[in-house]
C-alpha cells in the first residue's frame, strides 16, 4: 500500500515540530492524486518503515527543501553504485546514533597497524560502544560532550551550557568512568 502525506493547511496530521499540516491519501486515490494538474509539480520523499508494515510512505517536501533532499538522494545513489562496483570497503558502525557526536573515525584502520593490533582495538571500541549504552542520559551527555563533540567541551563549558556547577559535571563524569571501567572488567 502507498500512503502520500501532502501539505494541507487544513490537514489534521502535524509534523513533529508542529510547523506543517498534512492530509493523507492512500490506495486507489494515490494515482488520481498524482495525476492531477496541481500535484504534478510536487516533490515527495520516499520512506519505508517497520511501523507501516513495510508500506511505502511518501511525504511532500517543501519547495525550499527539495534541493537538500535531491542532494541526499544523489549521495545515496552514489554510495549504492560504488557498492555495486566495489570501489570502497564498507565499515559498519553498529547501531550508534548519528546525532551523538561519534563519527566512527576510531574504527578506520591505520596501514601501520598489524592485524592483531587492529583486532584488539576493534574489540575495545565495540566494548566501549556497548558500555556507553549502560550510562544514564546525564552521564552519557557528559561523556559525549567531553570526548566526542566537535570540538569537545571542557567541564566548565558543559556546566555553563547545562546550568549546573562544574563539580556536578565532574561527579557525573567520574560515575560514568566507573561504570565504563566496571563494564570492561566484566567483559
């Protein structure tokens, strides 16, 4: 089944930021919708999610965002083409969130490293990634801000940003280090 969410100021479905309203068409109405004169120029972003049971969902892209969406589509196509031609090696970064400041650069191998050293480092990175998942939200925020942000923040900068005392940041950091150390000892 195909669902099309289109901009409609009288729509009953809101975007996450409540800035846009949508209406939806699906089933046999999709083709009539797309063929109508007023909808021929609209652009949609295609997605398939598990929440929809694998159904195709098209979301109208505002005219000012079309360029960015097309750029991302071209990037994805380029990566797909490169994968088919095996022009590069794919490094899977696991299930890390892309918005947490961790880039995955720590996984890129140096040509000077032996296979043994590389394997041990990859195990350590994997264990570290798992240990970060054991931290509570505040501890994780401290560790990611102090070590993975670009540029990394100091304890004083983070304390100012969060509106807490620097000693609070220090305590959270030390608690996080203890949890990480304990995780490494068990694993």
